[in-house]
C-alpha cells in the first residue's frame, strides 16, 4: 500500500517519512511548502506540491499514486497566531481536513491517521492527562484539532475507514541535523535563540503551583513521535473498518520550564548564561500538562525511547548547523 503523508516536508512530517521508509513502507508526500522544505523529502519519494483545500488535485493524487492510507500532518499550528487569525485556522485546519476526508472517501482510502494535539485538553487540573480527560481547548488552534478529531471519527464510521487520532505533547529534538526544526515557536529553540544572541532565556510565570514555580510539560522527542506514527499505521491494518484509536504520544514524565532551561545551559555549554529572567504569565498556560502513556503502550506496544537530554542535544546540533555563530 502507499501512505500519503500530508505535511511531509515539515519538521514532524519529514521525521515520519524517514521512519516509515526505514521500516519498508511505501510513502509519498503532499505539501504546500508554506512552512515545509522540499529538501527534507528524499529524492526517491513521490512529491506533490499542493493545498489540502484543492479537492481536484487531491483526487488526482490519490488515484495516480494508488493511495490506500493517509497520515495527515498538514496544519497551521501556532497558538498565538490562531488567536489573531481564527478564521484562517478554521479554514486551513478544519475545512482543509474536510476536503481531504471527502477525497479520501471518494477514492476508497482505507486508513487515516490524524495529527492531533494535547491542546485539545486545554487546562486540565490533573497530574496525568489520560485520553478520557475532558477536552476543553482554550484557543482556536486547540479547537480546530478537537473538531478535526470529530470529523475523522465520523468520516471513518460513515465510510468504513479505520482511523487514529494521535495527540502530541511537547515535541523537541531531531533525528538528523538536516531535519532540525527551523521555527522558533517552542521552548527549546526559543532558549537557543536567546543564548545565541547573548540574551537571557525568559520564563513566563514563576509563581505556579509546581515544585519550582514554573510550568511543567511532557517533552517528547520527534523521533519517538515518528515511531508512534509507524506503530499506529501498522496497527490499523488489524482493526475493524470504521473503528478509531485515540492515543496520547508522550513520555508520561514532567519536566519544568526551569529544569529544561538548566539542562539546555548544561548541554550547550552556556552554563550560567542560561539563567532565566521572569516575565508575567501568558494567558492560557496551565501549570502542568503531562501525558498518561498507558493506552498507547497497551494498544500499540509503543513507548518513548529518548530522554530530555537526548532531545536537547540533538536539537542543539541542528541549531548550530543552521546558526554557525552558535557555540558548539
């Protein structure tokens, strides 16, 4: 079978492509290159440049490549931008998904994996977030991901597609320097940027009800994200048509923002220069969001292999390649 990976030229998508190729799966990539990089797609992989809003191109692509499974990662994903441009996010993330699902149903696609997010949970007041924790997103990005899950499950039931919704927690790291995250939107690259520019990392809120007063998150290596997609894709072959699998992808271990910044200072050699300064809390930041990884372990036999140090070390290697002035 051929797996079409939408967003396969992006940071996470490119890792999924490499993992599935290495495991012997036949894959193709569909990406509009709005944030992706064509260079991330291996030469031997069929590539189509296009939007998931282009129904005609999607139908042609699914037929021409004989696609029988889709891994849908293409989406807008910046929380702040989603607040400023909610109509854009709903169009790209929800209408785009609806267009893709319509094409998939018409083309007889049998399996569909949806890239979701821990943002669907909002601000859960629990030690470990399970898949049964109520979903209450607090921004348009999280809302589009939750609506996307509803669409995927409904379409799967109606059209006999076996589906999976994979809820990522905080992604970091890189498998290779050429696959490193080029965006500066998440904690690790944000700290790298400050250090490289000679500034101090910023902690948004140091008075949370946590051990050191800063937010606690479940950081997950992008290689582990990719291996979870592979495990889910293969598991769908043995599940009943129309059935759905919804799982968290996390390590089940919390690391505070202050702890992560200290680790970054140690790994990068910046040491005391990585001492953070405090800024006011950001609206919508929960004190603690840590995954329960029990369901994915039970359902797929999957567990994360990389710790926080491996994430920081691999991410820093890629950052230094992109920013020669950074110390290494």
